[in-house]
């Protein structure tokens, strides 16, 4: 389930891509300047278990490095990804006729 803020961003991406890119660029300016603060705010919105994983020093260092690298050349790549995610898939999932494996997380963190 999407948080309200995510839903609003996806709606904005579909209805006004130019405004969406501007909002993203402005909101990511603070992230580029202080990724540690951004990741702390991100963790605060997560479950206790996710917070403990995200705030572990080794995980936090990797996340902050990834955030810096993701925004090194600006927000256009992130904007493109989020805009693609905001649209429904052009086919029903039932049409997939090959085996599909979804992987997320690590086995040691099963819920």
C-alpha cells in the first residue's frame, strides 16, 4: 500500500510530468546536501524492524553512499523511474505465461 505522499507524487507524475520533475529536483536538493538526515527521516517512517536494519552503521553507510551516487548527475533518472512506476502495466498479470521469481530482501530477515 502506498503512503499518501507516494500516491500524490505518482498522481503528479502522471498528470504533470514537468511539475513533478521540479518538485523532485527541489526535494532532492536537501538529500544531496545531507543524505544522513534524509535516511534518518526515511527510517522514522518505517516499522521498528526496518528501522533497526536501516540504522545499522554498515547498512546506513551503504544507503547514504547509494543516495549520493544516485543523485550525482541530478534527478532526471530518478524522475524517469518514478514516472514509469506511476503508470499501470500495459497488460494483465494473468497474461504472463512463463515462470516468474520475485526476490526482495535477504533470507535471514524473513518476517
